[in-house]
C-alpha cells in the first residue's frame, strides 16, 4: 500500500491520537495548572499541552521519519518544511485548553495529515469521553464505526448554531455583537469551547451549523475534514476557503443564508 495513502495515514493518526489522549487524561487526573500564557492573559497553556504535543511529534518522527509536523505549541520548528508530495501533520494537542483546565469534558486531541495543502486524513478524540471522529478524503466521516451525516435543516430560523470567541477582549466584544445580531434569526447559539469538537458535533447533526473567526490550522484541520465528509459545506466568506478570517460549516441549504447574515454582520471583521 502507498505509505501516504489516506487510510494508512489515518491508521497512524488514530494510534498516535489515542495514546496522546490517554496522556492528557492521566495528567488531568494528576492535577493540572497554567504553565504559561500566550496571546493574552486568558490564552493559557498547561504542562499537558506541551507534553502531549511532544509525545505526538516524537511518535510521528518514529513512525513517519521525514514527515513535517505543525503543532500549536511548537509550531513547525521541530521538523522543518514539507517537500512536494510530502506529508505534513497538523496537531492540536489539547483543543479546548480552557475546558481542560476547568475540568469541562469538552476538549480533544486533533491530528490531521495534509498532502500538498489538502487534508486527506484526520482524527479528533475527546480526551474525557473517548468519543472519536475520523475521516479520510473521499472516504466519509465516522464516529466509533458509525458513518456520519450532517443536519438536513433547511430553515435558518430553526438552526442551532455553535460558535466561539477569541482570547482578545476586543475581538470577543466584536464576536459578541455578531452573536447578539444573529441570535434573533436562528433557533439558538451554543458555545462549547473547542473548535475541533464543535465541527465534529456539526458533522453528525448535534448542532445544525458552526462558525468562528480566528481559528488556526490546528484548531480546524481534522474537524473540517470530518465536517466536509459528513456533507457540510466548510468555507469562509465570499468564496474564500475556511481560514483565520472565518470558518463557516453548514449544510448546503443553510450555508448561503448563514453566510449572508454573517457577511452583513462583518463576522470576519473586528480586531
Ligand atoms: C480554542 C478553540 C475554540 C476557541 C477558543 C480557542 P485552544 O482553541 O478550539 O474554538 O473558541 O478561543 O481558540 O486555544 O483551546 O487550542
């Protein structure tokens, strides 16, 4: 089998993510505290974020020497650039770190494999519940062996929409204004706190749609593939791909009405 075949890469991603989630779980039980802050005083990193990413990078080095790795905590510095046709792994060791710190069971290890800029395999594993979402490009989205299909909701006014807020107070204020203007036009908002899991919940219709500004590649790479393979449209505003400006994930019937509302509300704007 081609060593870079999506199925082969997924097997490795799942093996590595399961071990990583077990480490994160054990370290939570042993007690966790803030090790440092990053972009703002509320943007925290714990010793577990670092230890888990270290473990993932070491495992990938062992299993896939020569592949590149981009991680939230150590960036791309550990393995250097990726060669054409090569594989780059994108890892968020603990997505939903604030939830992890507070003991809220909504945080996950997210690991994706990308080839020539396209994510071809991904896994998101909830550290607390053990729920595991997987997908390969063209191979569908799955949770614990069940094939996933997204919501069939067609009326934005009936849609349950998940979203999130950044760590910068000015950005949060802008995002809160967008929510305040959007909420009369939808069923309700949910703020769970981990983009990778939020995209997976949207993938299986536990919410009808999701959007967020300010996500990094590691927050959304694996979850966006799961969402896409479950039938959601995942993109930004104005035909742009999903990215830091905005990620919108919605079924085809809801995408345009949600997109247009968010565009009117300048959801990709602000700090
Ligand atoms: C989190 C995202 C979440 C967002 C938070 C934060 P982290 O990532 O998953 O969607 O609302 O502000 O960015 O920092 O826990 O890896």
